């Protein structure tokens, strides 16, 4: 479809008629010589005297009006609206923080076939499914053990994210568990995020044993930054020492930021936790649109130029210059 960007300029169309209707006729004073025998002279040279005044014809009038209309239409800028171009932009940044301490090698989980697998393998399978369900979000990955490290910054390149997820190995970040440092790193990674919603899903099977910043203090920093933290415990609350997961600490972290706490004792419970988180954070996509315009002002301008050239060309071909018959030899007065 097409439209006119400056339709108010079309109000100029009646200006020629208004000028003709309300402005006086322009007359230019000229010096003249009155000749008593002017009519006889005209007959002698074969010319017919005409009336003085404005020259023109109906064709000239139509040409002028047509050129005026085409010029005004061109100034009003007609444009052709092309098909809108839309781009979807995510409105959420989501980080996954995975515990890869030495205790994650415990084989107390089972896969879909019932075969016993270690905790990290079970977590990877569930996280892959979660990533597949979030095609429009920017997802990032943090791994932590003795220290916390960014495995992948928030990105929409989920294929690369899955490759980086597969490269994670138990003990890569050290044998201990630095929950507070993982939360602090998430705050730093999401500090410059432009998206309104920022979330962290933290999964661990132990308690904090080596953070530079206490987990509760890190949770307050996350809350101040507007980051929602969901926590998932997959360890054994009845174990002793470093292998015992501190359920209350994880509850406090989630509560401080407005998030949810989940305890996943097996693979089914782990899948249910991620499914619940998926429903708690529905897909939200901001659509940016742009509709290109193609200028058409050159069409009326081109038509006006063609009309002008055709009119004056035809006028030049049909113009008959006045000729005076030359006297024959032997004739004279």
C-alpha cells in the first residue's frame, strides 16, 4: 500500500484558482504609435491585426494546471509502504549456576533407562531440556567449586551454550563449594544487563565451604540489584561434613531475593523443579518493528517533465511562421 507523508500540502491545490478569482489582471503599459492607415498596411502585407492582451490557449491552461497538481503531489511525498520488518528481542536474562564440586560424582541418580549415573550427568540432561524450552531467553552459565567461573555469558546462541555445558567436568573448579561467590559473580555478570527481568537458578549438592563473601550477604546484593534467585538442592540433608547440603541456607537465599526453593532428591524431582521454574518464568519477547518506505515523488515529477516536453515539442512542430510573398520580376508599383 502507499500513503502521503505530508497530506496538508494538498491544500495548496486550489491556489491557482484563488489567484485567478481574486487577483486583478496584470497589465503592462506600453508605448504605441497610432497609424491612420494601419488597416491598409495590414492588408498590403497579408497580415491580420490581433488584439493585444494575454496570449494562450485552452491547451496551455490545462498544461499549467496539470503541472501544478503534479508538483504539489510530489511535494506531499507519496511513498510506498513495504512489508514490515520485525525483530524479536528477549526481555529476560537468565543465568544457570551449577555446582561441579567433587561431591557431584556421587552416583545416586538414574537416567531414563534406569541406569545409575552421577549427579552432574543427571543435571546436564535436565538443563539441556530446560535450555531447549527457553528459545527466546538470553541464557548464561556459571560453574562453581572452590571458586566461581563464567562458563558462558548470557547469550541467545543456545547451540554454543549446549557445547559449553557438555565440556563441564567434575572438579574443574576445585573440590569445595563457593555458593556465595557464585551469586556474587551472577550479580556482576547481570550488572550491565539492559533487560528488565534478571534471574539466577542456583543448583548445589553441598553447603558453602570456601566463599569470599557469605551466601546471605551475596543474596542481599542480588536483591538490591533486582536479581531473582531460585535455589535447587540435590544433595543429602542427612549427610555429615562438607557433603551435607544446607537446606535452610538455600531457603534463606531464595527468600531474600523473592525466589523459590526446591529440593530434588532424584531425577524426577529435578525435572519437576525445572518444569516449575519454566512455568514461573513464562516466555516474554519484545517485538521491534520497522516498515520501510520507498519514495514515489519522482513519478509525478517525471510525468510533469514529460508533459512539458511533449507540449512544447508539439507546439514547435505546428508553429507556422508568417511569410510575405516576394514580388515577381517585372512587377512593381
